[in-house]
């Protein structure tokens, strides 16, 4: 394989890697959310709005996959939303993320915090 093809293959492999593999820290998410709040209606046009929305969507997609895998393996899933009716709004997400101690937020990833919120909002029966 020539060097040119190897570089092309590596670039394609990186592009195919799911974005949810590494999620941002909760502290970073909250900083960006606070900056967007200060922009008011203009926040809708900010690239950070799309970034935060994508971050949450990627986390939810990954968490749903984790839940499916747990169920398939006969393990208890982390959360049990009603079929097709699970939803999160920005106020509850931000409120939950802010509930973590400030010292913990830089080490906690958005996916972990979202899992915690989903488990709290949609607990599984005992």
C-alpha cells in the first residue's frame, strides 16, 4: 500500500469514528451554555448552539445503544424510558448538570451526566 493510500485510509477511518467516543466535560458544556444565554436570541445563530445540541444528541444515541446492549445481554439497563416518549428539555439538562459539584464537573463527561439524568427521570422498575 502506498503512502498516499495509507493516509487516505486513515483519514476515512477517522471520519467514520463516532463523535460520541469522546464527549466534552460538563464544565465546558456549562461554560458554553452560559455564554449562549448571554447572547439572548442571537444564540440561535451561534456555532456553539449546534455544538451543544450535537453533544447531547450524540450522548443520547450512545446511551440508547448502551441500554439496548445491556438488555440484549440480560443486564438491567441504566434507565427505562417509556417507548417513543423519552425527551429532555434544555432547562432540565442544565439544571441537572449544574447540580454536580463544581470540582467534579471538569472530570465528568456530558454522556455520564446525561446517563445520570436519564436514570433519575426514567428509573427502571426494581
